[in-house]
């Protein structure tokens, strides 16, 4: 038995397999990404607490001789076990290594892959059908997000995807859809572009906002950020129904048909979610970068085809 193996046995440390499972569950809990296992990182203690490690197990140090420089290298045993478990997951292509993730997100983090996401759902007994609605990041989805936010803004933008097959759902189309959703709600800081609502579920797994197409999916609208808005459920429905539209300067325009509504329609107590936006100065919330603002070609299509005048 190796020196490291003896230490693990003597201290009754958890098996690498159990640590691998704990890492997958923790990655899921943290929306698909966790930082490297450096001293002082909260994630190191968080997983240790899950195993109820005692002080000796948390602080034990593994000493190795680094022969190239003829010096002793000291590594916390628990950190070493975490790294070995994560490295094993990376070899199984269940997570991406920090050296790969940094090229995608500019952050040195471990990130779930699509296969790792599936495995985490299996461990947690969550149906795979929930993947579409969860904001959990995966390496493949983040590649789509990166492409969407970095694609140069065209002057003559066509918001339609003639090749789009609405009825046929494939793994690739599902990943593209999730990439679109992630890119849009991240661009708007998880807020509704019309009312500013920002909230998530108590378990932090789901955001309330949705990624809305300006030119609808049913009309083969593109799954890209120039054809997207981050909207709460209420304003998403109202936008699709034609109660609201946008001017080219991103002012919100309310349908004049609101004037024929009974006074109690569209109200929640004292809050009127339609009429409150009827001011001429009501302007939508916009992303920080102008390059990913909604495109006027998509907006004008919505004004002419969905909005009720």
C-alpha cells in the first residue's frame, strides 16, 4: 500500500468514488461550476462538511519529495483527495478541467459536461426532462453562450432561421436552446427587461425570468441574443400576446386596446402590470454591452406582426 493510501485508510477518509459523487452533486448545486480546491476556498469546507470530516481529516498533510528540486512538498490530504476525484471525473469526460474552462469563461473552474450533468441528475433522482428548465451550466452549453455573445453584430440582421425545425428535437437543438436561454438571461442579469423582477427558487435551482424570442420560435425566429429578451412570466405572456412592443429606441409601447379593458383586468392589488408601462418614458432594461442589444429588425417585425394597434 502506498504512503498516501495508508494515510487515507488510517484516517478513514471517504472513498474516491463517494467523493466523485459528492463533487457531481455539489457542481449541480452551484449551477455547474466550482472553483479550484485552493486553501481557504469555501467549496473545500462545504464538501468536507457533507462527509462530516473531523479536524484531523481536514488538516492532515501529505508530504512528498519533489526530487527535481530536492525539496519536500506538503499538500493537505483532503485537497489531494478532492483533486484526484475531480481528475477521475475529467478522464471520464464528466467535468472539464480548469485549464479548459478558463479558455471558455476566463475563470479557472471545474465545470460539468453534458454527460456529467446527466450523471448528477441520475444521482439526485431528477428526471432528465428537467434539463431544459434548469440554469445549470455545462461545457457544451457555455460554448454556445460564448458564440452567441461574441458574434459580431450585423448591420443587416435577419431574425429568421429558415433551416430551423420546430417539431424535431435533437440533442444538438436542446443544447442550442439552453445556450440561448443562458446567454439571454445572463445578459440581462437575470432580470425582467420590462419590470426588473429578479428572483429565484429557495433552492437556487431556477430563475423566474425566461428567455423570450422577439420573432417567435413558431415563426422560426433565431435562437440568438439579438432576437431575445429576458422577461418574467407575466410580461413574456403579454409580449407574445401583443399587449406590448418596443420602439427602435427601446421605449416600451403599450397597445391602445388596454383602454377598452375593464378596470380590474391586469391588476394584482394596486399593481397594474400593463398600464404601469404606458408612460411615454418607459424604457426597457438593456444589457451592459450595446453589441448584444435586441436588433431593430427583430423589434420591427414584432411591432408589425404581433402588436395590437
